[in-house]
């Protein structure tokens, strides 16, 4: 709690309900995939949990928690990039949503309605940055979005889904050496450090651990800002505390 407290908003007027109890309830609900009304009474009224979750999520508190702790404890000499699909539950992909549907960040793929989560992780497989799109969006979109916030690193590991000359050139312009194998359709063989590339499995393990939280593995939230808060909170608890 002492490490998280600097990221809490300041209380104005009436003091807030106990931060530790409320935050513990928020973690319990998101980890177990519960409805807010099903939260155990030991954490207090479920409306208090939900209101705090909604208010802090809209203010970006949970995202700042993850990014702040990651900036202080990361080992970015080698970074990794990858993406994974997160299944959208019918409550998230309801067709009754008409306004803002293009910004809902879910889309149809062969596996159904999905959201795609991109991540940059450090050498130990701990997440540094996330970016989210609809499921059908190309990996290049996520790579371009994460490029500006890429930490100073010596190497970047990525699978053949990031095999693009413009991406390699952009990384080298930032002083980062790409370790990315070429696609089978590539005209010429791409040389890369195969031994170093084996470490990329750590980002796959990171995605697996994130999906242990049921509200990450399945998207129940209609609005992407709320869902993104769940991902940031899970990353904070699992990897940075």
C-alpha cells in the first residue's frame, strides 16, 4: 500500500473509505470475474467498490500505477513486443451499442468477437506499456503505436508478425537492434540472433499470467477505458508489487 499510495488521488472534503479494504475488494472482483454485487461483504458495500473503480479508472489512476512502478523497476536493456486476443463477452460486444461503436475496440475474427492487446515487456517478461485495438487490426498498428514510448534498449525481440522493413528501420533509428525473424514469404532470409530470440517466451508467459485474472481473459466491460484499467491493475498486482 505504501508503494501504491503516491498514485492515489488526494481526498477532498470528507475522508475516503479505507483505501486498503476498497482496493482489496476491487482486486478480488476483477481477479475472479465477479459481478460487483457479488463481492463479499467483508470488502464493504459493492456500490462503494464500483464507484471507486469507475471514478479512478476514468481518471487513469490504475494505468499510472502500473507505468509508475514499471518505470522505477524495469530492466529495459532487452525488451519484447507481442500481442494476444482477449475474448469479448456478449455484455461487452452487445449490438445494441450504436454510439461510439467504432471506438469500442472489439471486432470480429475467426475466433469470434475479440479485443487485441499489444504489450512491450522488459527482459524479465514484466509489462512496460500496453496498447489495445479491435481484434481484426494488424500487428503493425500496435507496433507503430508503441514505438514512440519504446524505452531505451539495446535489443527488441518480436515474432515474424512484426517483420517489416519500416519497423526495423524505426527501431535502429532509436538505437535499438531488432531481433525479428522473417516471414516465409520474405524475399531474402532475415538474419537474427536465434539464441537471444528464445527469451521471447517470457512475454508469452506474461500474457498467460494476465489471463489468470478472469476479467482480463474475458472482456465483460463494454467501454475500453474500463477494460484497460482491469489489465493495468492485474499487471500491477502480478508483476510490480
